[in-house]
C-alpha cells in the first residue's frame, strides 16, 4: 500500500543520508524481536503520535522513526515513485517495448531486475535508502512490491526479483537492521530461506485467507493490516479467527492521521 505522501521518498531520503552519512546504524537488541502481541500501527499516509503509544510502527522512508518503538521503514523497492527520475534502461518493458505500469498506480513503472547489471544499478539507488533508514534509527525495512513477478509474469521472472531482494537483504543486515517479507504468501518458507527475510508484513491476509502461509513460516512475527473497505466479515469476528496473526489491525485505506475524518484504527 502506498499513498501520495510517499511520492518523493527516494529524493528526500537521499538528502537525509547526505546529511548524516557518518553516523552508525541504530540497533537496540531489546526491540528487534517482535514476538509478543504489541500495539502496532501502519502509518504510511501520515506519521503521528498514536493515543496510548505504540510498540511497533511502519513509517515511510521520508518520515522519522518513533522514539521508543520498534520502527519499520517502508521502501518501495521494485517500482518507481512519482516525481523521481530513473534510467529508462532500468524500467520493465512488455513484448512490444512499452513501459510496464502498475494498473493500480498508473504513475508508477515497474523496475526491471532481469540482469545482474540492472540489479546492481537499481541497488545503487535503493540500497542507500535502506542504509539511510538504519542511520536515522529505524530497526527494520519493509520492501514493497516483491510480488511483481506474479503480476507481470510475461515480462519479469521470480528468480530475478528474488536475486534483487537478496541484495536488499544483504544491505539491511550489513546495516544492522532486519528486513520484512511483504505480501507474496505463496512459497513464503522458500522465499524466506532464499532471501533471508526476518519477519513478515502482510496486507489483508485475513480477507484473502493467506495468513497461514505467513504464520507457518514466521510464527508470531507477522504484522497484518486489514482495511475497512475490504472486510470479509465484521472486524471483531476476524479477530476471533484462529488463523489470524497475533498482531492484526484495521486501518482506513488512505492510512490518514487521527485528525482526518476518514481515519479508522482498531487492533485485535
């Protein structure tokens, strides 16, 4: 899930890195094992102080980590962001040579990790963002759009995507932070072992009956976000399901702040 507020994350995060590149990555071993039921929020649309505080939060790479909480940095690692220029040779094209776009986000192009050279060039842009998350105090990164090969199977292959994901995982671990698998439940165990993911962030795994694919691999280390516009049944019933992850929340689709009338938040 991405919002308009995330549009300039590459540029802003790169500026932040340039201003503090001499610092060492922040890690706190007492906050890097989210295996308990904890107060969690998914704050991609706006970063804010939640009433009652939080144990864990996901924020965009342009935002700051939340002091005292396990902070996860959202990075769109396999698609472009609006307003950010990319080398056109690194963008995926279809059989007719046309640029491939995400139909749900038509101003975003798909990155093409099809060769080692392209993966190296993509990492030259995304890798410093991951490192910047660590320098600024985040404890982990969430790399979005890992599922690009499932959405564009005629133009991109799984091996290339996972090879790029391994590069990202190496960047994260070398920076002293963890990395989350995002979506892509099929083959989660194989993907974890191949890439080196540490935990999972899932959107709507209850709505699509996918939660077991994550919890069977990551146990309690699964964060699930359900959305008010796509509930298969009332949220209290979802919370009562035996297959739900220990940390499950309900959010509005825009992931707005509490000051917005459309704000919604509940936690099981």
